[in-house]
């Protein structure tokens, strides 16, 4: 389909699912990450690079081997990406290194969104001392969210400051990290939209979905979101508008807060496939992973590619997290999913640790009620499921 080799910085589950989509199109992919990482396990090649996407010398090694370079994680070394772009003028890097740079510092990302007239939660950069935090508390009120500007994922980098009494603990938990504070967003739901950007800058959005987090980690994703059509449309337009502001091509995940008064605020943007887009593998015409491969190779994205498979398609995605409370607890969930019609199990080949994302399950049905019944059966051994 395409003779070019795609290099992927990062070999976790997102990289693994990009590889799967690329394989179906005969597109060769090589991975930079630790040996035997999830994406390498399903891609038997000698050219993979063992190393880190944060290390300049390793990025230079993979850059020398590929025609297009992409990422499955935003925490990559951007100055080196810019360097290899100069060293190899024919190498395409998507998303654009400038976009990764704008996004990887969450406070810079917020400021950029504000410059582009996109609504975000009110934020302020803070120093790591009690006085600065106390001033934020007086201005924003409690609770407020203290966040690491960089290297955050699954809420590891966030601290909910409930009152003045928890300021000291917040500083201890997030010590040595660059910080910013965010006003509490009193959301009724969290929404997310996947958006694909073509190399010419055209943007296409997927359905608006609803994400439910537990302990800061995505637990469930409902597609489409259970909100009025007008809100779904507003979220899609907001997401498209936001991604239109970032140069380069590829898929982006846009996380949002839907507030009590109907307002939508962007929480954050991921310049890569996103957990809230896993449902697309089974519920959409083209998955988020294939859309990413197509966009970075400038392959066609024809009309309707991002739509749900049919007008009545509904889906729920359940994350399978490492759970050591009972022996093989997470695998019991997967076993029940295997015996559930129209449920698909994806395991990532990772060693199990509590709260680690080990896999996900996509449940597809012709109504959300049907998906919900299947979900209850999968989650609870004692729930009845009528076939
Ligand atoms: P991810 O794994 O999505 O990259 P992250 O570590 O970057 O996560 P955030 O997306 O900033 O973390 O926050 C995680 C969750 O915490 C959000 O999905 C939301 O549930 C909650 N949250 C974050 N910011 C706020 C806020 N300002 N007000 C209320 N809740 C918030
Ligand atoms: Mg994040
Ligand atoms: Mg997030």
C-alpha cells in the first residue's frame, strides 16, 4: 500500500494498536522503546530500536531508519525531533514537533488554547511554596486542582487541594515537579472527541463520547455520549476548532468538561491515539489507529470514515486495569467478555500491576441499554445476562 517505513516513538498499547492497523495496510512500522514492549511483541522485525523516546541518541537511531516518524506518547524529546528534522529533510514527523512542544507542558497548552479563543478551566502557574499555593486558594477557592505541568498521565501528577490544610501535603506529593493550579471544574459529565488532522490541515471529528473516571483513570467510555444532540454537536465543533490550531497531521484526543450550566471547557489535548477512542476499533467505519496511519501517510480519509458503523451503533469501552484483590481478577472479567456476544477483548501484553492499564473491552450493541446489560454481566459474575 505504501513503501514508506513508519517509526513510532513509544511501544505501549497505543503503539501496539497503531502497528495492528498499519499491518493490515502492509505498512511497515519500527518501534523505539524497551525490548519486548507491547508494540514490539506483535511485530517481528530486527530493526526495532531498544531504548527510550526521551533519549536523543535513541531518537536519532530510529530517525535514520524511517521515512515518517510518529509518537504514541507526548513525553518525547522535542529538541532532538527538531534536530533530526534538519538532518533528514525528507523525513516527515507527525504530529509536528512544535505541536508536541505546545501540548507536553499542560500550562503552555492552556495558554495556547486561550490565545486561540478556546474555553479552558482558569489556570495559573505557581511556585512550589506554601505562600503561592495559599494565594491560589484565596483566588480560586477550594477545592482546586494542583497539577504537574509535565509528564502527567492517569492523574499521576494531579492533586485535589480540598482545603488550606492540604496545601503542605500537595507540595510534598508533587515536589520537584513544575506546577500550575487549575480552578475546580464542576462538571456533570466528561466528554471526549477524537479528531484527525490531514497534512493539509483539514480536520475530521469522531462521535462525542462520555468518559467516566475512577481514581483519575478512565474506567468506562460511552459512545455516543448520553447528552442532547446539541451538546454532542457543540463538543465536536469545539474539538475541531481546537485541533485546527495545532500544526501537523495525525490523530488527537480532546478531553472536555461539560458543566452544570451547559458550558463546555477543554480539559486537555493528547497529540496521539487516546483511550477514549478505543471504541472506534469495533464501532466505527475506520478506527482511530487506522485514521492516524492514513493521515500521517497522506492516504485517503473518505466521507464518513469517522462515523459510527451504523446509525444505531452504540458502544461501551471498559478498561481492564491490573487488580490484585483476587487471583486473576482482571482475567475473570476478560473471560466473561469472551462469552458475551459483540464484546471484543484487547490485551496489551503487559505485566500486571494494580491500577495499570492491561487491556480494554469493547461492547457493541444496537442500543445503549443492550450494551449496559452486557457490561453489568462482564463486571459482575452474579449479574444475569440474557442472550
Ligand atoms: P490523562 O491520563 O488523561 O492524560 P492526566 O494525568 O493528564 O490524565 P487530567 O486529565 O488533567 O490528568 O485529569 C484527570 C482527571 O481529573 C480528569 O479526567 C477529571 O476527572 C479530573 N480533573 C482534572 N482537572 C480537573 C478540574 N480542573 N476540575 C475538576 N476535575 C478535574
Ligand atoms: Mg494528560
Ligand atoms: Mg486527561
